[in-house]
């Protein structure tokens, strides 16, 4: 009996040992999560911006990145126009880019959804300025020549929409003369005794330092809001490549938090932020300090971003389908944490 019991106990012990040997490897590899690397590790993120309000909100984050104090390893490239930025984004040379709002939709449509909207970073920054004192409302623009920049993008579509909503035919009642750069508009106004132009900030502020008597006649953002059409005038947004977004959700969440803090800092600390704006080659500090209150630097993500952007794109779509790339973006255009 003792021999049988001894054999039985030996078998039980061996069985337990074998079971332990079999389950031990599974403890290390039971789920896919355990085989992945730590997705919260910092990654390199290449961000493209434009010289203007869409990049002004980034400057505090740019400073943190330069000091090695940011969550991820950010590299910022500031360019003069969207034409310099978008090819790099499409080619994968940039991971994110600040672009005009309608261009984000165009990129989404032209790349079959390979670009997603991360955040709205700038609301309306467009103004009608006048060298004189004749223009007090849209009605006063009838019969006038308006010098402007931004043909084929947000400024043109916003102006045409607002003119139409105020009973003015943009092709018959006014003459629109488009220039490539705000500096061209400033040069023209300098030579004219009276003149009207549409320009974005901070170039309005720059022009006011060079042209005596130049004043803001109409704030397009206020005029848009007065229509109460369920949308907001959105100038600039931040987009991300879809494949990058899918690979690095935790890093993007950290970036968005830091980006929001940066925009809040700029709006709350204008003198200090203006020095950073100059440091990173956007505009001179003196100009930035005067312009920031008029730049509508803003941070919007998630549901609020989606609702506002859908309303804005609907307005553009009804006016000119090509302005947003031919069709309204689907839900997958809007990034969600």
C-alpha cells in the first residue's frame, strides 16, 4: 500500500511540475499587449507650420521642445505658404501640418482619407481694411476694388460668402484683385490716396505700421457670427497623416494636451509669447504683440471641432464644391482620442 501511495504521489508531483513548465511561457505571452512595445514611449514628430497665426499658438511648445522638456521629440518647420508644406505631408516627410481649413478637406479627398483633422487652431483672422473712412459695412463696398490675398482658399471663399449674404454680387458689384503676397497689397495701398483691401493678421498690423491712416473697417469673423448660420469662420487647422495617427495614439494625445496649453499661454501672456513668435521666425515681436489679440488663436478638438468644422465646410460646399475637394469628408476625417 505504501508503495502504491508513493508512486501516486510521484505522478501527481510530476504532473504539477509539467503543468508549471507549460504555463510559465504563457505568463509572458498570453496576450498581444504583452508582446508589444510600450506605446507611451516618446516618438519623433515632425510638424509643419505657416508664418502667421496658425503657428503662433505653437511657440510655447516649440520652446519646450527645444529645451527637451516636451513629452515627445518635436521638430518644427515654419514655411511661407501651404504649397511648401502639403507636399511634404503627403510624401511622409512631415507627420502633422498646420494648414488652411478648407485645404484639410481637399487633402482628405485627394488622398482617399489618408489625412485626418486633429484640431482647429485659428478662427477668423481676416479683415477688410481701408485707407480712408468710407467703409462702415458691406453695403459700402459696392463699386469698390478690393485688393486681397488668398485666392482659392479660406479668404476668398469667406469673402464671397459674406458679400453674397449681404446682397452683394462678388462678380458684379465689386472688383476683386488678387495678389500673391500681402506685401504686394501693402505696396499698392501705399501708393493710393484711398484704397480697400482684405488681409489676414498679423499682416494687417504690419500694414498699419507702414501706412498712415489705415484702419480696420470690417471684421469678417463678427460678420460671419452675425449670420447665426450654425457654423464658425475657421481659418487654420492641424492635420495628421492617418498611418501616423493609428500607430501613435498615446503620443498624439500627449501632443494635443501640450498644444492646448501652448495656445492658452500665448493668449494669456502676449508680451512674453510675442518674443517667442519673433524667436521662431514668424513675425517681429512688436508686430505680434499688437496682432495676437486680433488673431483668434484657439484650440478646439473632439466633438466641438467636428461640429464647427462640419458647419463651416457645409457653407463652403454650398458655395463651391471644389473649395473642399469635391465632397464633404466622412466621419473618419475627424480624429478622436
